[in-house]
C-alpha cells in the first residue's frame, strides 16, 4: 500500500468517526515525518474540504497548534471574506454547509490573526509537542486518581467537575476550548475556533480583549494587556444561532458523560435549553410509590450539583418547573422559548413510557420534533422477545441473558464522551427556584422546629456525578477483590455503593460494564443483567408492584399485625441482625443486597406480613428505590414472583455469613455494642450478669423479641403457600410440579417453584422436609478462618497444604506438559 493510500485510509477512519482529529494528525505525522507534514499537511488533507468542512477545520486547528503556525502563513483566505463579514452575514446562515464551513474556518483565522501576536514566548513549541498521545478511550479507573482518564491530553470529565475547568495539559483540538488551559500565560490568547465554537464557548471570552464580537462589530486593534480575572457572563451566546432552540429534558440521566441524548442536543447546531420538571402524580401511580421521600431528597441534593457542572463546563443551567401536567408545561416552554425540538433519554416503566408516548404524539401534531435515545439500561425491554427461546425458566437471570443474546439487534457499545458545548442561547424561559419543587421538604414539629431525618444521608453521600465515579473506583480498586466470596458482609465495604447513582442516571450501566469488565467479577456484572431483567418483567407484567405475578397467590394468608410491621420498619424487632440493617436504612437510605434478603425473609417468612408492605417501605426509604427492581425482588421473596427465592435467611444464624464478629450490629444498634460476639446476635441467651455488665436491660433499652418461636412461624408460612397450591391444582404443571402462570397472551407456562413447596404439596402430612430452604449461615467460618490462620503462619501446616495442592493439581498439569 502506498503512502497516499495509507493517508486516505486514515482520513476515511477520521471522517467515519473512528478516530479523533488529534489521533488522525498523529497517525499521519508518524507516517510522513515531521518535515513533510510541516510543509505539505494542508495539501494532503485538501480533499476533505469540499465535503467535510468542519472536520477539515479541526485538522487545521491541530496542525497550526502543533507547529505554532500563524494564520498569516496560510494563504487560503477567500477573497470576499472581508466583505462578507462587513455585510454581517455568514454562508452558514443561509444553509450552504460546504461554503459555510470554509467561511467559518477563514473567519476564525482572520479573527485570530492579531490575537496570536499577543502570545508571548513563554508558550513554546516544546509545550505543544507533548500532545501527540491521543486516545478515544473513555475515562477509566485502572491506576489513576478518582475520575481521571489515562489519556493525557484529552478530556477527563470527573476531574473537570472537581475543578470547574479542564485540568488537563493543552491539546490543540477543535473539540476542546483552550482559553482556560492557558492560565499560566501572562497574555490573553484566543485559539483558532470555528463559528460554532465561538458560539459554544462564550464563557471563555474575557471582557478585557479580543472577543469575536469586538472584532466583528468594531474592527478594533488588540493590544497586549495583563491577564485579568475573568468575569462570568450571563448564559448566552455571542450571536443568536440560526436554528430554533432545542429543549433537553433531564429525567433519570443526571450526568454529562455517556449521555447520548445530551450529545445529540449539543450537535443540533442550536441553543440548548436544559429543563427539569417535577410532579409526584406524573411520576407514577400512587400504588407504585415511585417517588418516595428518600429519592426526592436525593434529587434535591443532586440537581444543584448537576446544574453547577453545566454552568462550569458549558455556561448553561437547568430550568426548573413544578407542574401538575408535564404536557401542558412542555407546551408552555415551547411557546415561550420558540424551541422546535424535544430531546430525551427514554425511561422504561410502562406507565412512564405511555406518558412519554402521549407527550411525543401531541408535540409532533403541533410540528415539534421529538428525539428519544436509549441509555438507562443495557437492553431496551421492547427488543427482548421470548419467541426464540423456550419459556421454561422464565424469570431467571440465566434465561433472560440467553434471550438478550438471541434477540440483541445492536451492540451495547462503549461510553461516549461529554458534549463539546451546550450553547445557552439568548431567549430562555424563566426558572423556578429548586426549593419550590418541594423535593427536600422536611417535616416540622408542633413547635416549628424541623425534623432533620436526612442529616446522616447528607453526611454519607456525595450526590454528584463525580461521586458516582469515585464510588465505582473505590469498589474496583478494593472491594471487588472480596466481592465474589464476601459480598454478603455487612461489617465490611465489599459491595459497590453505586445503586443510587445508577437509579438517577449519574453513571450509565454501559460505563459500569465497561469499567468493570477487566476486573473478572462475573457476579458483580451479573447485577446489571438482573437490573435489565426487572425492567423487562415490568414491561411484561405492568402490575408487578401491586399484584402477584402468580395470580392464585392473591389468596395467600397474610398477617395484618400493624405492631409487628411498625417494629420491623423501625428496627425494633428484638433480633439484632434484622434491626441493624433496618436502622441503617432509616439513617442512610441504603443497605447491601444480602441484608435486604435478611430483612425481607424475616418480614415474609417469620412475621407473615405481605411483601407489598415491604415493597412500599423500601420505596419510601431507599435512596435507590426502583419500582422495577423492588417489585421483582419483593415478589420473588414473597413467593408470588416468577423466580421464587429458593432460600430463607435465618434471623440469627445468617450472622455467621454477614456479621461474624458482630461489628455491623455494634455500629447500628449501639445499645448492644458491649456484648460479646457469642451473644450479640441473640442477647436473650446472655446470662443476666453479662447483660448488666454490657448495660443492657431487655425490654427497656433494647426490645424483647416480637416473636419467639421461629421454627413454628416458618412452618406456618409453608402451610400458607401449600394451601394456595392445593386450592388451585389446575395451576400446577402435572409433569414438574411447578406453578403455572398465564401470560398476557393467554399462554400458560411453568415457572420456577421452590422444591420444599412442591414436596409439601404432595406430602402435606409429612413432618420431614428434605428440601428445607432456611440458610443457617456460614457455620464453619471459625474453623476455616483458624485453618487459614495456621496455613499462613505455621511452616508445617503451610508445607502440608502446598504438598496437598500439588498432589491434586500439579501432577495432572505436569502430565499434560509432556504431551
């Protein structure tokens, strides 16, 4: 292949979007050499100019920056440029894209010619030569500080969020503004920009000298002046963009990185008006409790963080509106702003999807374009079909993942970079103060004092997009090593606390998948599949939050004991392993997945209280409260879901798995902190003298157990399920004994059924239960820890262990090596 062909191949990759302008320049530089590129680069890329004017401009920017070439050295001015500028119009204003791009480039060169002379010798070619190592890889966390990418000169979004400006070294790319990268230079400097960039980066201009507005309107000379403190301008562009504004509606996508709809808005060539609407009624039916107190408080804290990011990065801000009806509010916004396009990322709850379909239908009938993008899940629920796969096993994550493999119409892809700009435009509707949305409203006592139930929540979480990246990195750098075997531990941070950030879209599932793939933790990545599964199930069974997926289970007996329910909600059951996570939930809005299983098992299998009550409490108190996930998991725990849990957590013995030393209980139930680990999970067994020394008086400063006969309670739960199954024999598959479920299509399919239910149904009078589902915890933990201790410290024990391992594995590997 000739050199010219290789250059053409590189340019083809550049125009297709496979590589960035910086990378394209570096590839051609490495192919041709420094001297040839300095003298012939513009000739080599001349073929781009007619069809790809904007891309041509970007390469010119990189070229001039790399070689420190002044605009006067490029003899490519259009003869009529000065007259066109003088007359006050651009070719782009009249829709001629090719000519417009040329004019944009030439105009930028003309406007920047004098300003380049103001750049002192301190900004040398030695500095610019550090920029060829470009990469399009999204920000990663392999070995860098939180939120920083391994690509040296590119955009590190999380780092930029912290500083309010781009913290990276200077890069000569049209994709990034350079002004605030030159703070160490003593003179004002404006790099070559296209007209669109001049509109996008109005924040970077100073009132001291050399703006495009000054050059066009006054044709004034630019004199060298000392650097002055920049004054923040209002959210506007220097000249109105020719296209009508677009409205970008923030919902559960409160991020800038890997936000396809936001990028689409930025590339529209029009001013962008970001909005956030709020209405409890519009967010979901009352029975779903889609907007609990905890989730609303997270929004109250997260929205100002996002607004600050938009302001710092793009000189734009969110317009807040409280509305009784989103459609009417949107119509008012379109009327007042003159916008002609709505851009959103889809949400997938059936009631929200129906609402959005109606909104888009009405807007389209009024001549308003609606663009909808996919980013909230890895797979859109509507693309997952069951026709290609047997329905047996439906509801399990394994079955779902196989459906995804067979039905996937497009690859998940890689995360995309943040937008280059979000021009605010001149005409913006009015915004309400965030406080008027009543998201963070706290209750008051009769004397007027505030009940600040969110104090510890504020102290425990970073509500920003940067907080999401840092939480993910903390896990990938540390907790993931223990996650496969010890994810259940409540006393150790072995789990990834990103669930609230995922729920509100402050980090995308695609980003989590991309960052976590190299950590070799399939158990962790499998959680993303569970998340997608829950939304697919909600799309198939819209009543999942309130109605049993196995309709016959609506006849299951449930206790109506409100005292027991209240004790469970407040963490006063008398069982420390249940009380600790419920108090953690109340104070911080979160608990790990294993603890959620513990408290759910106690409510359902021991207190016999309906899963619906558990679902509603979690929806109100969890920061990551998600209708689809909560409904699916509570139904599965409540025996009526498509994938019945094949286990029940024992409220005492499960501590050997999740809190073997009692440290978790000591943290969240401090009245038991002085108890020895032998009694901390069952204080009722401690001798009175031990209780006195620990300062504990049962029934006074720690409650008595609300139930005492655990085995009897569990047997009653089994009998309640068997009674339902016996009452509806036609809903049992005669071949497998599994429950049958009638799908909306009318087809009845067998679903996963717990073995002990099937056994008890066929042997109702039997006392034995060979399939007992109660998990007694990691009962051999002390023995295994002792063995591991000696294996690490005792020479003889470690030698014996090594010899045994070699005997079991080494000989087989040695034999294979001779083949």
